């Protein structure tokens, strides 16, 4: 089995980062971000790429490990 690792596309990374952090800091500075929201924030970010018609290989490198 060959593993074809693809790099993250430069045009997509800012979209993912912006969406992810907007979700984590949606309450402003009133409270620290809840780390339990990280997985859902990443889901929203990759969903945004899919909505923009990005191919599977563009959004699949973004994975969450942890809580």
C-alpha cells in the first residue's frame, strides 16, 4: 500500500485557520476558548472548504487528534 501524502494548499490554510479560530474565540475575550470545541471548529473549517468546491485532497489533510 502506497501512502500519497499531499501538502496543505497555501490558499486553503488561511480559510481553515480563520474559521477555526473564529469558532474558538466566538465569545470574544470574555472567557478562554473551550478546548472541547476544537474538533467542531475544525469540522466547520473543512466544511467551508467543501462548500467552496475544494476537492477532497484539499481538505482531508486537516485532522484533529485529542479531546
